[in-house]
C-alpha cells in the first residue's frame, strides 16, 4: 500500500477530472498493460525530468521497464518513486514515515511532482488530500501520510 500522487496530461478542452474519467473509462483490469511507446517529445521530457531531479534533489536510480520509466530517490529522507508513462505519471511513497520524517518525504515528493509538471506539462494532483501539487501544501499531505503510517504500524505490525 502506498501514498500515490497522480500526474496526467490534461486533454484540450477538458478538466483534470474529465481527462481522468476518459482514461479510466478505457481501463480493463483483465487486459495486459500496454507496452511503453513514447514519442520523441515524451522521451525528451523524461530526459529533462531525470536530469533536473538528479541536479536539484540528488542521486536517483533509474530503470526502463516494458510499461514505464522509473526513478527512485536514493538516500534520506526516504524512497520516493516516480513512474512515467508519457501522458501519465505517478509518485509512490511507502506508508512507513511518521513524525518529522513524514514531512521531509512529502516535501521531496512534491518537489519531484513540480519538476515533472515544469518539464512535461503534466498536471499533478494529490487525491489523498484533494489538492493540486503545484500549489498544494506538503504539510497537509504529510499529516495524512503520518496518520496512515502510524495506524498501519499500530494495527498491522
């Protein structure tokens, strides 16, 4: 179980929610995931994202899979994973951060989301706390992450 932040290329004339509704309408849980087929523009976006995250945030590990490009932060305050698919991306944070560590990792996640938005034109939204990542408050997101993490540690450990 992870805390997820969604980024999507909003279709012209549509809102973020309408774009997501269109994407979800085509989702078939029984179908194989489509293979990653990035345009040159999308590949260039990824290269800029990867370079900027490495430069502005610090070391990352990056892999190319059949379905997405992935980067993971290395080192403190914890692992944040970004999966990029061209017209969508998402950020995952494990529910294991409590106390001050929750704020540190959420600030990192929001910084990555804002870099993705700047470099790709994708629009980020944190549905866990219902706020856009561009203007949203990582403190609010950290409170949610901390609360769920503490609940999970208490009830599932």
